[in-house]
C-alpha cells in the first residue's frame, strides 16, 4: 500500500511484533516441557500439544502431570514452607522485588509468549497484562516488607493449591502467587491446559530471582490434575479462578477437608448508561468493557443497559465504533481483537449466538481461522438466555430501562455479582446507584480498571474472597499461635415430670414475635434440680419462616452504623440488668460455676461490637491512576449461624453481635445443651428496639438444620461453631448457591479471640468502588 492510499483510506499497514525470542525460549526446552517441581524442570512425561490459536500451529508439548507429580509438588512445597516463612517478611520482600524487576526486564518476551499461546492482542499483553503482573509483585513485595505491621497476629496458612484459567494466564498467576508468597506460604499452581507456557516461563524467571527451591511448583495438565491439586490432603488453602461450574465442583470436592477456599468465578456484568452520560466516553468505555481480550474476561461488561431516551443514539454510536474495530493476527500491534483461545471456545460462542433469538449485528470482516468478531445483540428481554448466561466471547447483549430504579433492578437480575459499570455525568445518580448494585466491583464512568491495591472478587455465584489489597493478602493468612480450648458444656439429664419452679416452654423468635415450632414438637430441658422447662424443636418450615423474616428486614442494612451501635448498647444494658438471673440460669442448666463471668463477658462483647459498628466501614486505596478506589464494607446479607456448646449465652452473642453490627440479619440456631438461655435472651431482644426479623432465634438438632440452612437459596452465608460434626455437610450444601461459609476453625474454643477484625471480616464484604478523582 502506498502512502497516498494510506492517507486516503486511513487504513494502517501491519505492524507485527517479532516472535523470535519467545520461540527460541520454547526451542531451548526442545519444545517439550515437564512440570516445575522443587526448583527444577522435570523430564516431560505424557504430553499434550499447546497451539497458537491464531495460526493453529503447535507451539510446544506440555506434560499431563500424574498423581505422583502432584504428590511430589505438594511434598516439595511442604518441605520448603517453614524456611520460607522463617525468612520473615523482609527476607521474602527481597525475592518478590527481584521477581517484579525480572518481569519488567522480560516483559516483551513474556507478553509475546502470552499472545502466542492464548491469542490475545499483543497491545493488551504488553500494555495491560504485563504492567499489572509487575505491579502485583511490587505491591506484594511491599506487603511482605510490612507484613508484621500490616498483618499483626497473622501467619501463613501453609501450602496453597492454585488453579487458574486461560484468559489471563500470567496475570491470574500473579494475582495468586504474589500474595501467597508474600505471606510466607508455598505454592502448587496448575495453569489452564490451553495456556501453560507463560507459567513455565515465570518459573524459569523465579529461578533467576533466587526463589528458594520448592516455594513455587507448577504442575501442568487438564481438570483432572486441577482436581488432584485441590483435594490433595497436603494442601491447606485452595484458590481458584474459572467457571462457576468448576468452582461448584471444587466447593463440593473440598467440603469438610478443613481447607481455606477462595473462588473467583464467572459474571454477566451490567454496563449501565444513563441519559445524562457523556455518550462518546461511554462508547469507549464499552469497547474496553466487552471487547478487551475479546470479551474473554470474567468481569466483562457484557450486558448493556441503556436509558430509553438515549438508546437509539447510543446504539448508533456503538455500531459505528464497532465497525472500526480490527480483528486479526494478535501479534499485530494495530489489532483490537485477536484470536479466540481455542476452537472449542469458538464453537461454544457460535452456538450461543446462533440460538440467541435477538437482532445480531456483526460489522467486521474476519480473517480465516479461530476468530470471532465484535457482536451486538439487541431486542432481548432480561430473562432471555443470553442476558443471563456468560458467553465469554466478544458478544454484547443489550436492553433498555426507564428509571434509575429499573436500572438497578435489571442490573441485579442475575445469579452473578462480579462487577458493574455506571455511566452518568450526574454524580448524585452514580453515587446513589453504586451501593445498590449487587457486585464486588463498581466502576463509575470507567470499566475494567484493576490494581494490586484494590480488592477484586464477587458475590453470589461469582464466588467469594477477594484478590488484591489487604483483604486479598489476608485470605492467605490465619491467626498465629495455638488456642486454648474451652470445654463444651453437656446437657443435664433428669427424670421426666420432675418440674422445678414454673412450667416454661421457650418459644422461637421469628420476625420479632415469639412463636411455637411449626410442627408443635417440644422436648424437655433439665437443670440441676430436674425439669427446667421445654424447648421447641425446629424443622425445615421454621428455618424457612425465619429466613423469610430475615429477608424481610432488609432495611437494617440501610440503617446508620450509629443506630446499630445504639441498639447493641441497649441490648447490653438490658442484659446487664438481668445478670443475676442469667448467671443462675446458665449455672443451673450447664452445671458450671462461672455463670456471672459469662454474662459479664457477653455484656462486654455487645459493647465491643457496638463500638465497632461505626469503625469498620472501609478505606481508600492508593491506585496508580486518576481516580480513587473505595473499599466499602457491606453486609453479607442473611447469615445463618449454628451456635456453639461451649457457652450458651456468650456463644450466641459472639455470633449475633458482629453480624448485626455490620448490618446483616441473622437466623441463629442455639447450642443444643442449654437452649433455654437463648429463650430468655429473646425477651432481652424484644425490649431492646431490635427491629423484627433482624435477629431470629430457634432451637433444634444441628445435624438436621445445618443442611437446610446451607442449601437455602435466600441465605447468603452460613457460620457454624456447632459441637456436632456438620462442617462437611454445610460446605457441600453451600455449593448450590455458592454462599460463603465459616465453620469451626479453632475459634469456637477460645472466647477471647472471638472478637474483633477476624469476625467482622466474616460479617462483611468488600465492595471496591472506583470513582474519578483528582486533576
Ligand atoms: P474451567 O473452569 O473449566 O477451567 C479453569 C481451570 O480449572 C483450568 O485450569 C482447568 O484445567 C481447571 N479445572 C477444570 N476442572 C477442574 C476440576 N474439577 N477441579 C479442579 N480444576 C479443574 O474453564 P474452561 O472450561 O476453560 O472455560 C469454560 C467457561 O468457563 C468459559 O466459557 C467461561 O464462561 C468460564 N470461564 C470463566 C473464567 C473466569 O475468569 N471467571 C475463566 C475461564 C473460563
């Protein structure tokens, strides 16, 4: 093409990035890779091909790791962990810093290898993925340096098993490896089978950085290898990014293993354009939201919601812009959309679009091969399959709304809750909408902004846990030191009929009212001098009623922290006024002598959480761009909690108080030994201005009620400090709606530790809100 023609057509010629260095690196291994275990590359075993999706050419052969490989990797990680942790934060910081430097120095090689292996445009690998990888290691080198100050009382969990997807192979590795190593853990990582090469190059770079042997191990292969890693008994913590379906499988497969788990899963994130938005900016934001990495992004703004008044104009602008996008050779620096990662994924996208039923707009010419052009589908209803299902390709679906309230309703009409993007020039509209969106990340007048200092992660079926920021690092730590267990109390036994004092039948507290069990069943409870009273036995229906009441009390989340504190103080006062009675009751029902101390501790705990209520709201993150990232603490929602047997009053208060302090509503199932204490406590709540439905209390067999709570679709989290063996069933049943779980991990037995940040973290979610700010 001549210069004159270029001027006339504004067409640009090809600007290919050279691939020689990356291909030479592959050739240096003879084109065949073994796993990286204990600081060395093993000889390749049984291998499979990894291809360049843009050309279909075989790039290399990669090993399908065997069970023995996974065993060896976990053993190497275990052997290396103590020494790595003992290096101290400052020692680890040096190594992480060296890794960050080497990622920068090798950025071109790494970016090209990434593009060759997964087909993403080199422009993105070079300008987005690699800078973020380096930034992640720098940030976490800093976190390691300050570890003792930033994470007081915390230590590494141990060996981490990490499984990552193919859409950001190196970046997802960085998100997982950097915090794990900073905290003093060691790692066994399995990259996605389509894109293993950059993880192997990274391992090579870690050797150069002086990372001790065994601290990072890479095992390659398919989902079978992934499963072997996550269920391995030598793995203490599992972190996964990928599809919701596999996340669910991992939740079930690891249930009851006592492993820490974080899941970063799919999304169908709304991109909301109000009629007062700067439409041209919004169009560019949209290009980034849905066509970045060909839409193969978990938080892609794949659902366009545009206000009716500007819909026609906005869609016309979007269509005009789509026609200018260039699809082609990902190594070409002028390309906007590269290849789709694999023909299997291409077929998946095609099949979904062909069955869409909407008006499909596809303006771009495509080269031969594994490509799919930018696509817009209009005229869909919110309930249509493509409005609900993750496509994971360059396909945007759209609908319109009339009012801000309708925008919120449509935005939240999804089983996911990963991200959302809001476009408006009216700051009041944007800041009014942001808190109402059910999503872990909200971008105001922006999209796809990420940083190591800002938490990223979802709610609902987008998973749980955050990556990035202090909350991300914290997920790779646990409380340091050993705990001194308290003794569980045992139920008194007695002769039926030997009633002491008044006949009392403790009722449940549901929706602010004392109610009898739905099935009418009761059982006797004994004290020192015989029958002390009766207590109802809750069943499925009672749990459902309590959850419904809790759902109905959603207004509690919107009350001020000051008001929540006031109510907690009021509960404390009313409990204190009845101290002697409660102390006697506890001693009578459990045979302990420290009833008064337990009541005093419960009063103090209520005061503590009253104090915390307005002091755990979140903070501001220093992100390297024009804007600020607010880390806002939001309530989790409805929390179902099984109370412990160790202390009937303090146990219940220790779960209830942090939950309601943060704006959650609770369904509490009392300990089984002394449920009458909770019965008395219901009266305290009734006189303390707690709105109906915020706290619901019932009693019954934990083994039967735990799975009901865990499987309930309207419960957002389940906590269990039950004396019964119910953790496994809770974790397994929670997989249905991927709700958060927090089950006995040593806390239930140590009441002093059961107060403060750890518990408040469980009672809240971080929502990261990105707001334009500054010059
Ligand atoms: P996937 O979820 O199957 O794979 C992700 C990783 O998990 C890979 O390393 C895979 O080998 C591993 N894996 C598979 N089965 C496993 C198991 N039972 N236990 C442990 N590890 C296992 O994702 P896939 O099949 O590559 O893509 C399917 C769909 O998932 C995509 O179309 C997209 O909708 C979604 N996806 C979402 C991602 C996200 O970031 N949220 C990333 C990749 C895919």
